[in-house]
């Protein structure tokens, strides 16, 4: 069940965020509304205290009716959206697809682990790994030293990179030659495609659901009434 919830969580859009800060909307004194990606980037004039007014009179500020309407509509939409998606996540089709995705990922992980174990047993790979680690340690020591010349640091970095490139190439070749890794990638791709198809199916079903579309329209209408400074 946990894996299904995790997979299904990817379907929930940012629209469900319960705070208007995620929407790039900040409220200042007198209910003035400012737009910005964050508090730091918002177009708020110098001297305006955003914390003094969050748009609700009960929290020490002056309420903005349009803003409160958005909050109410957003909460209502979030409830129905989350409920319908939760129901969809419990369908046999969705559960089966999520389980297939999990199993495919486990299959690929096991195959890759087996390949890496084989590489570590290879004398050439192991020797190169030791050289790479020694080069990285030398590079770290040179960077920490105040007496190291730039040329020394450059040379050490190049050596570490060269050994690292050899290791990467050996890993890539070994993974490519492994039938188990190839099968795991194919299974993962197929499972991912099934999830994508179900996401599309969910989106289409929500668009046909009168309760969902009704709540979304109310939210869109409430946002349209909000005067942006």
C-alpha cells in the first residue's frame, strides 16, 4: 500500500497546495496583494511587513474578501481532488501497475548490483579504483594546502578524472553486456508506460467528473476576482 501511495503522490499537482504562498501570492497591510515566486522575490515595497497581515482579520490583519474566497475554494477543491485520486489509487488496475513498477525497479537494482560485484572482483577495475581514490585524496590535500601551486592542483584533478573515466567506461560496458540489466530496463520502461497511461486516464476521468470540475471552476473564478497590484 505504501508503494501505491508513493507512486500515486506523483499525480497530485501543485494546485493542491493549501497555502497561497505556493501560488506566488503574498498579502500585506490593508489586504494589499503582491505576486512573486517567494517572499524574497515578491514585488513588495520596502517597509511593508508581510507577517503583520496574512489576509485574515482573526490573525491580527485586515481580511481581503477575495483572498478568503480563494482559500475557501482551494480547500474545497483540494478535498474533492484528493478524495477522487485516492479512490483511483485503490483500483485493481492502479495497484497492479504500481506493484509492477516496484518489481521492475527491484529487478533492475538486483541486476546492476550483480554487475558491480563482478567488476569489483576484476583486478583491472579494482586497481583503477584504487588509483582513482588515491588521486582524489591527493587532490583534496593539495586544495587544502596553502603551498600547492595551481599547476599541481590541475594535474591532480586531471589524473583523478582520467581514472574516473576509465571506471565509468568499464561500468557502462559491463551493464550493456548484461542480459539481466537489459531485461530489467525493459520491464521498468513497460511498467512506467503503464503508469503514464493510467495518469492520462485519471486526468480524463477528472475532467468528466462534475463535482471536480465544479469545485475547480469556483476556484478559478475566485482567483480571477483577486486584484493583483
